[in-house]
C-alpha cells in the first residue's frame, strides 16, 4: 500500500523534473526553490503528494539532495522513468520492474550501441538496468537515433530513444519514460481509491514532454524551458489550455501554474514581508505555525526584520508560560527564555548565505485541542548544513489560537555534530 499517510485522494499531486525545473542552477541562493518549499509545507504537505521525476540515477539524485535544499518527496521517479521508489527509504516498485522487462535485453542494447562511434558513454552511475545513456552531438542525434532504432527492432527489442538537453541520448524499454511512469502511478493510486483530485506536471526539457501527454494532467513548461520542449509543444499541444509556458523560471514557474490553474493556495509564506501578517487559511493545519516561525527565525538572524520588541512579545505570547524547549543535546530550558535569547542573535548571519527550511511537516491531533507537529528542520550557513528532527506540541486556547507548549529536537543522522553544540539555537 502506497502513501499510507493519506486516507483520501490527494488534493494535489505535483510531479516535477529536478534540474532546471524544481532546481534553478543559476540561483546560488536557491530562492525560488525555498519559496516553493515553504508553500508546500505550509499549504499542501498534509493532504497532497510530491513526486520528483528526474533523469538522474539514484546516485546523482542523492548528490543533488546534499547540494540543494530539496524537500523529501512521497514518490521518486528516477533514471528517466525507469525506476520508481516510495517514501524516505526509497522502497522500489517491483511491479514497475516487471513491466519494463518486456522486450528488453540490456546485453543486446550494449552490443548494438557499440557500433556507433558518434555515441560517448555517460558515467557508470548513469547506466541502469533499464537505461543506457550516452552523449551525442546535436547535429548527429537525428541520424543516430533513426539507425539505432532500426537495428534494435531487427534484434526483436521494443525500445524508446529519448534525446534531451541538446546532448543526452537515453535508450529505455518502450514501456518506460517519465510519462509512462506517471500513468502507472496514477493507475496504481486509482486502484487504491486515491486518484489525486488534480495533478500538475512540471518540466523544462525533451524528456519531460511525455508528462504533458498523460490524460487529465495539467502541465507547466517553466520560462527557461529548452528549445526541444517548446518545439514539441508547438507541434503537439499548443491548443491544449491545460499546458502553459510560465513567465517565471524553475520553481517560480511551478508556483505560477498552481495559481493560474486554480489548484490551491499559491502565496508562499516567503512572499509575505511581515510575519505578523502571515495568517493561515482556515483549513490549514498547525504546521503553518512552524513554517512561519522558522521563516521569521531566518530573517531575524539575517537582519532582514527590524530588531523589534513587538516581534519577540508576539512570539512569547504564543508560548505557554511554562512551555519547554528540549535542545538536541538533551538540555531543557524554558520556551520563553529561548525566545528572549534570540535578542542577541539579531543580524548575526548578515552577509552569510544563511537559510532555514523545514521538511515533512505533518500534524496530528493527539487529543481534542492538542496537536503534535513533526518535521525536519534544516539550516545552511555558507557551505555547512545542519539538521534536526523536531516535534512541537500545540494546545488550542480559546481566543488565542494555537499556543506552543513543548519543542523537542534531536540531531538528524546527516548532522555530524557534537552532542552539546551550543551554536544551535532552536
């Protein structure tokens, strides 16, 4: 059973390519990605599904996760739609593997591609059980693709050759590809009675075209989409109102599409300048309070909000007077004292590449009026990244809304820190 945390169909499923779509490699501050992250965790994580669909192999995907502030997806489709995995532990979908084995023989593919001097094999990590990847010059791609298809067909194979990025040539089983992987996933969700209410596919290059061909799916080509995808759109989908070419780059274009297609909230908390004005929608879960607080915390330390007692007073008023904070080292102190301590850190990260984001923000009502919110909280300061798992207990007080009662943190496995690291504030 997949996506066990959702008891009903997802309100929205976003299926996004990574490089130059979700991730803007020309944005050293990762601002569009961070804008998307805070919108997703604030408004969608609790009742929607996030799917990353990438040409990257598992090895290169994991490398990207260390380099960029990526959220943890519910489903990961890798190696141009030839591998599907679920959840944090990336459990493989064996049914998909069986589907791809039809009329596919890796040995034969390697034999036939060896006859083409125009093809340069990509790194070993990019060669997968159902994908063989090469580089080929743009001017020779069409002829090589045509000849190679004929040769493999004569050998009894049914393959698909995808050319993308102006240089990458991938050979896959005919039943593979980002589009087929998405169609398979939707069919699987439907069979469980969990077909998403809406699905939005997002891409920038030729290997994303298939995503926009899946029936009943909305599509967005980000503003920086490559020529090959725009050409495909002009020839195949220019009259389809469900596929748009965004005016914004990368993740900014995804947020734009959510708004244009009216798929749900599209105002990222990062786009709200005053955190005191950043209100949750009536139906949004308590996770919104966590997103809002850590965004304020980032701005406070970057010196982007004024050093105002009104902010600290507002924070303290939202804490129980005897509320407790448990530091990852295990030390306990008062929540109110922890807020007071923030005074001395105002602007201490000014000029640094300091960013804070939260991931997998999920809230459950443990008793009437009491909520537990669990999340991963990350800090990046220049090239150093640290994280901890966090649990927040909220109590609903009449006339006051949600009040912070307890915050408990433990170091994440990736954070190789001293147990008593005092530079970690909250």
